[in-house]
C-alpha cells in the first residue's frame, strides 16, 4: 500500500514552493515524482494547435520529488507522516500526529 495517493492534500516541505499546499493530481512511483495542483508552476512555450491557434507561453505544473512533500493532517492541516495499520482485516493509512484515518 502506498502512502501518497491521488486526491490527497499535501504540504510542500522543501524547495522553492515550501509551505504551499495542494492536491495530488498524479503519482509516478517509478521515478518517485508527484504532480501537485498549484505547486511548482513553470512557464512553457507551446506550439500552435487547433485548440490554441496562437500558441504562446502557458503556466504548467511540473512534478516534484516525493520526498519534498508530506501529507497534510486532516485536523490541523500541518505536515504529518503516515503509518499503515490493520483495522477490520484491512490496511488503512493513519496520520501519525493526530491519529486520524486517511481516506
């Protein structure tokens, strides 16, 4: 069971966006990268297409390393680690600081 999943609320704990919070859009376990909404925004030039006939420069999120984020505690919103416990014969993720179960 992985500790960070899509739609988790996370806090950036290192890097240029330290302190920002966002929602996980995509997890790449092979490269240990996570795409977080509203974090690590970069400018990217795009070619003209039928949808965007002018092309130009757009803002996009880039993936950040999984070690630079932490799950946000559901009660306090502060970064917390995650442990996996067995409850009712199922593995569940639990926030270590507040003890609440993560969905």
